[in-house]
């Protein structure tokens, strides 16, 4: 079966920076629902269209096509007193980017006396990356998967 709209694609992937350092790699295969459901980078989805089990994709992606451009507005300096006593660099918290905005994940990047720096950017924001993947399986999506907009099962979403 070839990859087309409303197929569930299972793949293994590796993401490297342009110097070849591994940024992220799948420990196990991952599955996504193909066909414009925003479950994978759009350029990767486009490159996978028509591929079959065993085929590969190898792309260099600019920041806007991968983890996004770095947004200075998502770096905030907060008062130390609003965080728990055991706060450490690398901890993550959910918060709103602006009043009334949608909640997002922030990572603590620095702690100094009475201030804490948190960053809402993806850790790889602003970086061009090299994305490689191998298709492990392609199957027709179930009606539930199409209705929910994502893959279910062993390598997909669990309800």
C-alpha cells in the first residue's frame, strides 16, 4: 500500500542539526494519520506522499518548516517567588504566553537570585535540521482515526 490521504503511516526517524549532531531519534516506530491533519511537518508529509513500506525520506528543513523560528516574545523573566522551592534549570511548566492566551509549555533556562528565565520556544526553534525517516508500515485508517484526526494503536495516540 502506498501513502495517501487517510492512511496511517508508521516510521522511524532521526533529526540532526546541520553539523550532523543527533537532536532527536525515535526509540520505537511512531505512527501518524496522513493527509493534512498536522501530525507531522508538512514538507515531510508531502515528501512521504506515494511512498511505500521500506522507502525513505531525507530532507533538510529550514526553521519555519520544522520547529519554528525563535520568538523572543516567548522568553520571559518571572519572579522567583511564583515557582516552587525545588525549581531547577530544565524543569518545565505550563503557562499562558499573554493574558488570555492559549497555554503552552515553558522550560526554565536560568535562575538568578530572585528571577527565573522561562522559554516557551521549542528547544530546536530557529535551527535548520536534517530529517531522515524510513517507512515501516502503511495501512488504511479506521473511521475513528479519521474522525479523531490522529492514529490510534501501538505507535499512535491512546485514549
